[in-house]
């Protein structure tokens, strides 16, 4: 089997924008399965990698989520206020260090029993970002502040605490539509976290 890198020949890379992050147009020759070469062009948006976490209180069965305005969702016809798991770009930190800091900034809680569960490319057709997904525990004793994010960075988040079962129902009703959040909530449900508080 030919290695993928042997089937790709980069012809040209043009930076289209570096106003926020980096948008490039890449022209390349791709060797198809039948051995022929085909020239293609794709745009890639490089904003770095990120991490996200679902905070779960094992005593109450609650999860801590955030709600914030997202312009891309707004311009696509949504009201823009998305309910999400805490998340952030790595900015040269390790995924674990970044998510520990990010969750405290956004939710006001320190995390306990942090556990990485998987990695995923969220929109590989155009965005280079890979997300590191975590589960972690929290309770009232780990509260350090109100959360809400960093105002200087334009963050203005609400913190929502609700039963995991209700969060799952919100997916069904179309009230939670963020991909990373749906993935972590469903992962938690598959691992039986929704029933542990009732059994405790």
C-alpha cells in the first residue's frame, strides 16, 4: 500500500488571509486509486488544535455547560447562542494544561479526575483543527469563581448546570446543536453516567 504522502504533490500554496487565523489555498496533484494523477485545489483554515471537556458531577448527575454567541452559526440562520462544553485552543500549551485552565475560566470550576477519551477532526474538509476530548468531575467544593470567560477576549458566557438526561433531551429537541458537545454528551450516556447519580 502506497503511503499517503507519496500520493500527494503540493504544487502551490497561497495565503488568502491571516487576519485572524490562516486561510490558505493549496493546489496539489493527487494520485487516485487507479494510479492516475489529478490536479485539485482546496482551502484550508488553520486555527491550531483545541481541547474540550464535559464536566460531570457524579453526586447529582448534573453536567456544566456554557452558552455563548457564535457568529458563524448566526450567519447560517441560527440565533447564534450555542450551548457547548467548555473548550479552547491550545495556544502552545498541552491539551491537558489548556483544558484545565479553560474550564476554570469558562465555568468557574476546577476539574477533578480529568480523563482524555478521544481525539477527532471536527471539519476535515476545510479546517485543520484537531480536538482533544476530555471528561472530568466537578462539585460545589471546586468552585473558584463565576466563570463566564475572559472579557478582554470577547467572551461573555452563561454557565448552565443541568441533569445529563435533560442535556440529552435538548439534543433531541434541537436545542443543543454543537457537534463537540453532542459527542461528549452521547459518550457520557453510553458510559452510563446518566444513571450513576440515581444509583448512588
